[in-house]
């Protein structure tokens, strides 16, 4: 039941963010903005989506998941309505910022809840991630179709409904995270948790955790940069004609098809997360995805779609694998806050990719945004190699019996 609820919630959480790129061309016309201006607006929404992740993890540790879940989805519903009924550009931007901020608590909430309540949490995180990709794949397509027929405001209006449904569903799910009795067992060469002082600020910034934060930030940077302009890029770089659909609907549909591959990538990453040599496999998947993001800047039509399909498989495969590594490198007591820092790095700092890509697109052309992001993907390979060389924190092993 936890996996079912969080899976649907993950789909909607990302779905809210994917309306904006799906209706980008319509917003460009209505507000008379260039790619840089649109990138900055998308950046504001993505940044607030990451900014709230850090306090979201701390609130989870103090108040528990249910109140946080209701705040997330009832709040997102209200923000979506605010965007739909915004009377001018200022209210539109503020509404997007609130939509990001209220949804920002979701990832630390869901990942901490799953790793605490589900025994095989590697596979569960893979399913959770795959469900999120269903939202990523269908949201731009659905939003594009609605917007091309009735306008972009109606797209935001329609997406307000499922937020209420999920909030009601959550009232019937057991989200209590009971305290588990710790078995006192001697572990040689392991620092006891009580001696470590898990509340100490610096425990969250050991070298392995910092590398994980940076890894997640770089992967998210590539994701945010690509996803902001993917529907527009697809509509410009392909020559498909489907029924009487306009470029908005076609761009949303093609980007949705590409993102759908992430469903298989997320599940594959979850399965690999249960197997030995996790960090080594993480490096292999990172290296294998690099050529395809580079090729997206050089190809058109079917070849572009094929490159996007393969790239999204590999890049989304990394997410559950990295999440499992973070769970393995932290104790149960510190995990909510650690996931908060982790997702702040991803969605807060990583959101700067929207402005970065918008600048490249407006200055040099849209394909240069994808070329620039491929350079970031190469840096990701370097940091993943560093992660392979550092040792797992000793304090994480002290909590093994608490989670078994």
C-alpha cells in the first residue's frame, strides 16, 4: 500500500512540473519571452522544488509523514489553481514558485518512508521511480493536448483534481514509522551510533555523502536542463505529422515517448540496487549513458528520438541506485535529513540548469543547450569514479540491526 500510494504520488509530483515545458510555446507567445526568460521562470519553479527539500527532511523527522503528505498535495492543488487563474505574469510566476515549494517536501518524505517501511526497499524504490516516470511521460503529452485545444490555463486546472484524490487516499494508509528495538551487537572497527552523535551537523557531510550529493546534483542538472526544453526541441528537430496536431501537442507527445523509457530504467536501477557491487554498477551505467546525451545535440527525427530513448533509460536507472547507496551510507535516524540535503542538491542547485540551458539556447541555438549538458554528464562520470574509491562510512554499519 505504501508503494502504491507513493508511486501514484511520485507520478503526480513530477507531472505538476512537466506542465510548464509542455506549454512553453504558448507561454512564449502570451508573455512575449525568449528562451532565457522562460528558462529563468522554469528555474524559479525548480529551485523552490529543491529549496523545500531540506526543511522537508527535517520536518519528516519531527512530525512524521502524514501531515507532510497532506501539505504537499493539498498545497500543490491550491498552487495549480492559482497558476490557472493568474491574472498577470507576476501572479503566474508566484504560482509556479509555490507549486515547486509545496511539492518540494515529497522526495525526502517518500524515500525516507519507503526505506523505513518496506523490507526490499531497493526494488520498492525502483517501482516508485518507474511510477514517477509514468508521470514524466504522460504529463507533457496530456498537458500538451489539453493546452493545444483549450489553452494552457485549462491544463493547470485539470491537474488540480488528482492532488485532492491522493490526499484523501493517504488518510486510509498506515504511515506510522514505529521505533524498532535495537539489538546490541558488537561490530569490530565500527563506531557506535551513540558515540558518533548522529545529531552532529557534520555527520551529514562525510566525504562519501558529499560525493553522493554532488552526483545527484549533476544528474539532476542534466535532467532539468533537458526536460525544460525537450518538448520544444522535439517539435523543432523532428518532421513528424500526426493527425492535425500542432507543434505543442507533437512536442509533448514525442518527449513523453522518450521519457517513458525511464520507467524501465527506474525499475532496472531498483533491481540493481539489491545486488552486490552497487557503486561499480552505478559507474558503468553512468558511462554508458554519456554517448547518447551527446548524440541528442547532433541528430534529428527518428535518430534523435532513438538517442533520447536510450539516454533516458540510463539516466533514470541511476536514480534508484543512488538512492539505495544513500540509504546504505546513513543510519535510520539521520536518513530523513540526509535525503533532504540530497534532494536539495538535486532540485535546488540542479535547477540552475534551466537558466544555463536557456542562455545557451538563446545565445547559440537550442541544440547547444544539449551539447553543454553533455559536458556536465562527463563531470558526473568523474565524480562517480571518486565515489567508487572512497570507503563506506563506518557509522552506517552501526545501524544494521536496527533496520533488519
